[in-house]
């Protein structure tokens, strides 16, 4: 175990699966106490078990980031459990491709905005509120290369929501660096989780599609995204504020 985050208390939203779980495991492996949050208890408990089995310290907190009271409670409970909140990673998000703009499913548009944009806002609002009153901290948000960097047919709702996440994150970075809260984001391309699998697509078909779509010839590994998040959250990135780190195997190079 290395100790880059020894004595740090970290909150990861969407920590029960995929990229968020990998981020939680990576922080714990570097000495952090990690609170993982999401709506479903069972996957969060699995993440906690994986961390504890590896000798780390973690707690599962159920909550929905689209509810501001839940977002506030997640901060409060992390502090109650671990005595502090030093780092927050806002990774909770949903993907859908609810059709071309003229035919868009309006309820899906709203769901994507509620979770990806408003959920990130509520989470950050309460995290920053705590951090600025308690000596500062670092926040890393998980956006996407779909958004500011790239668009996709039929996925305008997701693309627009992630462009908003990017703008929101960079706005917060400017607003709150003077408060001692350092805020950055990562913009992954396709990563090897269920979210990047198309309906009805087999693993072999997905691998072929990745070979064609991604210059490095594969989807990103969750650990590759986690490594970048840990860097941005670490003191080594002290001069990095409002950065948008694109991790997409060259898709938008
Ligand atoms: N996989 C990719 O190719 C890719 C590429 C670029 C960006 N991303 C972004 O990376 C992030 C993680 O994606 P992933 O691939 O790891 O997908 P995932 O496994 O579906 O993870 C999403 C997580 O967010 C949680 N979540 C969703 N809505 C929530 C809410 N309202 N409140 C609290 N938690 C909520 C989910 O848990 P519950 O359902 O239990 O709440 C789940 O653990 C997302 O923001 C996604 O947009 C993914």
C-alpha cells in the first residue's frame, strides 16, 4: 500500500460500480478512508467489502444526488464517519441516447439533466460549502469526451448534459480556488464498463467496434481513469485548476 492519500477522507459518488468503484479502490489503496455513495445499497456494500478485504477503510452511503438534501447528507455522513472531507469525486452519471433533437424523448432529456448536471451541482454545492469552512480540499468531476470535445448522433441529450458538467466544473474552479478548493475534471472516452456497451452488442462485437473507433484500439480501463483522478486530487496537481483532462485513447486528438 502506498500512502499518497494517508489521512485523507474521500467521497466518491457512483462508487458502487464501473469507474467510480475503480476510483474508490485506488484511493483506498493509497491510504484514504473512502465513502462510496449511490442509490442502490448492494453494489456499494460490495465496493466496501473489496476495499476492506484489501486492508483499506470504507463506508457505504446510500443517497440520490438529484436531491439536494441527500447530497448534503452524504457530506455530513462522510464527516461523521471519518472526521473530514478532503477530496470529493463526482462520478455519478447516467447515459442514454433518447433520439435526434427533433424527436427527443423529453422525459429522458430531463432525467439526464437531473442526474448529470443538477446532481453534480448539488453534490459540489455541499462539498464546497464544507471544504471552504474547513481548510479547503480538492474535487474531481467525471464528465465525458462526449460534450465539449465530441458529439454523437442520437445522444444530444447526454452530450449537452456533459458539456454542461464541464462548464459547471470549470466555473466552480474559478469561483472557489480562492476558498482553497481546487476543482478539475476528467473527460473519458469509451471505458470498459456496461455503459459503453450498445444494446444487444456482444463483448467480441464491442472489441471490434473499439478497434475501429479508438486510435489505441481498445476501450479505456477503469484503472486508467482512476489514476488520472488521483493525480488531479493529489498535492502534485497543486497548480492545476479548472483543467479538463481528456482520456480517450486518441479519439479527439
Ligand atoms: N463508461 C464509459 O464509457 C464512460 C465514458 C465517459 C464518461 N463516463 C462517465 O463516467 C461515470 C461513471 O460511469 P460508469 O461507466 O462507471 O457507469 P455506471 O457503472 O453505470 O456508474 C454510474 C454510477 O452512478 C450512480 N448513480 C446514477 N445516478 C445516481 C444518482 N441520481 N445518485 C447517486 N448515484 C447515482 C450509479 O449507482 P446507482 O444506480 O445505484 O445510483 C452507478 O454506480 C458517469 O458519469 C459516466 O457518464 C463513462
